[in-house]
C-alpha cells in the first residue's frame, strides 16, 4: 500500500510522519488489497484546543474509505482514526467476500 502524508500549512516533524505512517501500515493486516492511503494533517484556526485535524482517504480498488478526526494532538487523532479505519476495512473486506 502506498502511503502519502500531506501536512497542510505547516511542516510536520519526522517523528509525527513516522508515527502516522506506522499506524496506517497496520491496516494492511486486515486487507492486503488496499492500494493507497492519503493522509492530510491540518491545523485549523480556532480558539479550541482541539484544532488538529487528520483526514484519511484509503483506496481499496472497488471502494474508497474515508475518516477524519479532530483532537488536541495529531497523535491522538491518528490513534482514534486507526481504530475507526480498522472497522471500516474489515467491513469492506466482508462485503467483497459476500459478492
């Protein structure tokens, strides 16, 4: 699976990029037919502490999976997104099998 990470309007440090990539690489365990993963890291202009937005779009050939999460830190958002995406990937794989 090809993973692309885009930090919008800021420069992400290598630790954050490595952490994000490793978390998303774990999705391949659940469906080996995933083609690509685009991750967008954004800092929104708001007065909230929860201004870190992470959006993930996964191309699985027949479908596109999408999830986004806004939290206080990028790491927290990526952790939560990993759980959400694992459920989506498993559900998508079961749909493919039943067809």
